C-alpha cells in the first residue's frame, strides 16, 4: 500500500475491487473451459488475460494494484510447490538439474544473440534478445506440473531445480549485460559480488529454513489456540523469505520456494498446505491473467514484429528442448524435461523491461533533438558545465545518441571525426569501443565529484581520448570556452603526464633534475601534482615497478614545490634546453619562429633534430598568383 500511495498519492479502491472481481470470475471460467478441452488451465487463464486486457476488450487495465496481487499469487504458488518438493530427491537430481540449466541458458542465449545480429539489430539489442530467452519461468512450469499432478516425478524435480538455477544464472547475465550496455565494460568485482550474494542467500536461507522453521512451528503449534495461527505465521515467513531474496537481487519467488521446502518439513505441513491452497485459489489466477493483460496483441499485426517473434520462438523452443539432453545419469523422459524448460515468464519480462528502458531514449529528449536538429549550436558556461557532467555521468550510449542525432557534428566536430576514425579501424573487434572514452572512464572511477570550476583533470582525460595532437587539444579547449586558468591547467596536465609517462616506461629509469624542474614549472601546486598522477595512471597500463617510479617522481616534484630553493641549482628546464638546441639547428628565421611558438608538450616529446625537420616540413603552399623565394648564401 505504501508503494501505491507513493506512486499515485491516493488509492482508487473502486477500480481495484472491480478489476479484481472481473479477474477472478474470468480466470475461473477460463480455467473450467480449458480443462473441458483438455489443456492446462494456465493457458486458458493467460488467453483470458489477453482478451480482457487493454489491447483487446479493455475491461481491465495493467495497474500497480493488480501487479502487486499477481506477485502475491506467484509467491503463494512457489511456496506451495516448495512444500511438495522432497529436498532429498531434489538433491539426488541436482547434477542433472545443473547441467540442464546451463545448457538451457547457453543454447538459447547464444543463438538469440546471433539471430539478433542477422535480423539487423544492434549489438546491445541482440544481447538483450539473447538474455531474455535464457531463463525458464519457475511459476508457469510449477503450475503446469501441478495441474498434471506430476510434481513428485523425477522429471518435475529436475525441471524445477534447473529453473531455480536458471534464475541465479539469469541474475548474473542481467548484471553483466546491463553493465556492458550502459558502460561498455564489465566490473568483475560487481559480478563476483552478485554471484556471492545470490549463492549466499540460497545457502543461508535453506540452512535457516531447515533448521529453524520446524522448531518455530513446533512452538507455535503447541502454544497457539487458534487453528489459523500456524497458516498466518507460515504466510508471514514466506513473504519474509521473498523479501530477503529480493534484497539479494534474486526473484522473490526463489525465496518463496526455499521457504516452501522448509515448511514442508514441519509437522504442520498439511494444515499449512490447506491454508495456502485456499489463499492460492484467490491470488494465483491473478498472476497468470496479468501475463495476458500485459500482452500488447496490436504489435502482432506488424510484419517485422511477427517475423522477429517467429524466429525467436523457434530459438526459444529449440534451445530449451536441447537442454533435456543434459539429464544424464537419470532414467527420465528427456523430451518431457526439454518441454518443461520451455515456459518463459517473470525473469524474461524483467530482461525485456530493462532492455526497453536501457535502449530507448526518453521521448521528450528525442522530440527536443528532432525540433533542434537544424538549430546552430554554440557554447557558453552553462553548456560547458553540462558537458562536464556528461563526461562524469555519461557512457558509450550517450555519445552514440549525440552522434546519430547529428549533435556532435555541430557542437564538437573534433569528437565526431575521432569517432569516425575509430569506426574505420577494422582491427578492433570490440563493438563498443567506438563510443567509449577509456581514460575518462578511468578518471571517473577515481574522482567522484567535479565542477565546471575544477574540471581540468576530466578535460585532460577527454583530450587524451580524442585529440590527435596538441593543436587539436587547443582547438577543443577554445571551443569549450573554459576559463584561462582551466585551459592552462588542462594543457599542463597533458604535457606533464606525457613527460612522466615517457619517464616511467624507460628502462632503466634515471633521475633527471631538469625533468623534475620542468614538471614543477608545469604543475605549480601540490593539487595539480596529484591530478597529474591520476591522469598518468588512467592513460597508461602501469605495472608495480612503474608505479614505484611514478610515486618517486611525484614525491620529488612535491618536495621541489615545498622548497623552491632547491630549483636554484637547475640550469634550466628541459623544454628550454630542447627549444634552444632546435633553434640553433634551424636553417632560417621562419623555421626558428615556428619552433619558438611550438607547444611545450610537443617540444618535450621530440629531440631537437626531429623538431627542426617537422618545422621545415609544415611550410604551407604559396597562395594563388604568388611565389616564394628562398635565398641561400
């Protein structure tokens, strides 16, 4: 109820009760008709949901209230299934269940991703297509086996065990796929924590349930005076286990199933089963009708949707049928196991929902971009501030959206050219590399909050990723209209990090007082030295011995800044020496003038002979109807 109030501010009880009345009556009629024509009642309930839903008759809408009631229904269903599950038998088929689960995930997911690419979908969309086909619906499978009175069969135990394992594997896949789509990379620590949390919940919850629940219900049964107390306590504990599963990022129904297996071991399991059956008669049909209500049948009249749906249906069925072959070492009907793995439901819907929200930009944003597609773009302080926030909070998809809407070509043509250049690199196999800013992402992991008044580090990282040379860096900074101080600090960080990067990769490393003095001159403050260290780490793959040198250099620069008198013994900076030597080698005044105006980072990065050769080669061609004469003595 709190969620409903938060969402809408008030509750329309009339609508909720009317919808619930229609759902319950229609569900029972549909189940009766389905059983009369000898098909599972669940199919009749889903079909009835489609019929009364918004895309058909529109008798019932998809509301938060009905979704909550549907979730209660599937929790009761899985708790009931858990009570009828023999843990010893489930343990006996555990190996077969795990093999079936792995095959049932790998086969449809890999085939679905491949089909998505063949159908012309993007890499990210193909990832979600494959992932959505991976998980089996525990709720639908359990209901069908229950309607067939086959929950005690070995095939049912294998399928239910595999379906639970599917949910855990699906959680891991969801974590990885969402991370790849949103950030273009996978956080190994995040995936490991997800796996640990899920497995930890299953182990701890099962152990607590088996050990504690029988004792709790023995005490409750002995001291309670009402016959309803045991059932109410059982329902409360079931919802508590479901909440714990949700906290562990598992589907709540997994917690309900674990609770059910523990409740089945208590001496009051018959009474609890009767109470749950009565409760389930009210709420379970809501879940299956909700699946139909949420189905938009109007999409089926689109040729492209029908074609894609047909291909994915074949993959979904075939991939799970193959999983039945994993039931090795058991005398079971593998065809039945494969068929039992086919149903998709709650986990697949989670994938689809996240996929739509992750891959589809906000409608208002797209409308704004469309309306302003031909409007000239200019930079001001506010635009620069938003750009810095984009660097700190955006991802590969952000840049891709700006690219396909032609914003980059108008606002940052240098970035647009850089992305085009990356796209033409046929040697790069990672499809997400085009729109990734690796150095910026690395800085973002180290620095959390950046304002427009203190953004030199993230801007320097951006220039490392995008700018081909120092001239491009200067042009980009001019376009961004940053302050003179930010401009100076950004270029200083670029030059200093280049110099330090060259020093830490040289073997053997030799301490050079001139280099240290040059760094002190560039950076100027201890805060800038720390930013430079972060930038060097972000733009270089540093091993332990190089990191030690990096710390030695930055510590030395900090000491020079703390004691300026130490700079007195240094003849002059490395930049000054190289610029002086290059000018001495220059053949004429024009080349000397170019060298005198060259960027400091360029001077440091090249030897004097190379600087002179480059300065001589950049001679522009004479303009029309003009000649240039060079007189050599």
